[in-house]
C-alpha cells in the first residue's frame, strides 16, 4: 500500500506499527513531519509539491505517477489535505481509502471538531470510507464514536477522536488487503461478519 500524508502522519504511523505493508509514503509537503518517521523505518518516501504545478490536473497527474511507481493494491489518504480531481479519484476507484475526523455524513470538510462542539452533538468520532468524487462521501467501511464531554475543548475532543482513528484505519486497511470488503449498492459489508463500528466511552 501507498500512504499519502500532508503533515504529522500519525495515522500512517499507526498503520506501519500495525504491521501493514506500507511500500511508500508520499507527501505534497516537503516539511510533513511524517516523512522522517517513514524514512527512519526504511520506507520509501517521496514529495510531490503541489506548489510546483500550475493546475490541480497537473499536480494530480504527477501524484499518480509517483503512486503508480509502487503499483499499490491500496492507496490510503491519511491527513492528505488536497482536493482531488475526478480523474484522479476514478483512477483509484475501489482501492483508495480516506479517514475523516467526524461521523460522516455529519461534518464533511474542515474544522470538524470545532463544528461538532458548536453544534452541541453528544457523540462524535471518525470514519474510514472509500474515496469517491464527492468530497468526504463514499461508501463507509468503519466508524468509531466517542462521547463529547461538557468540559471538552477542540484539542481534547480531537485527541479523543484521533486515538480511535489509530484503531479503525489499520483495521479497515487490513480488511481491504485481505479482500474482505464488499461494496453493494454503495454500502460496505465485511466478509466474515466483523463489527464495523466501535464505541469508545
Ligand atoms: C487526522 O485527524 C485525519 O482524520 C484528518 O487529519 C488528521 C491527520 O493527522 N483528516 C482530514 O481532516 C481530512 N479531511 P495525522 O497526519 O496525524 O494522521
């Protein structure tokens, strides 16, 4: 698998530590902290700086070339903060996963934790889903829910959710690589009756 990151890379690290076969880590930012971790683990890294490309299409074409050099079975977006073109998404359709820090379809987009607090929701969480052309939509593989506590600020809530991201993303990626994920009518089923939800009080 190839993992795409833009920053810290803690989800990528969780996958590596779970023993998943991460062949390469690619970033759109040379200063992404996760690159050093990957290199330290002997994993190939590369940088495709989005600022070097005049258009989204040109960037996505260069990114696809970098990814395809590893012929991955799975592309995992892990805090990769770029909007992808439809062509790019179609190229990896059915073999590209993303983790999003909310219980989709609530709170697509950015600043999910602040928006969850402002909305007063009592449960929040994270979602692993297949990537489709519509941002933060796409068949849901697994979700983890956490409580929103009265004293929470954005950082406390984000940390509680992140801990669960590190549990569900490696699990979802493993299921994919084991051929256990089936998409039927836009809904993901896991062969062998594994629970696709987690509540972490
Ligand atoms: C994670 O919380 C991930 O869910 C989020 O960015 C963070 C990356 O952290 N992704 C998005 O917001 C995607 N729209 P990490 O670099 O430590 O894995």
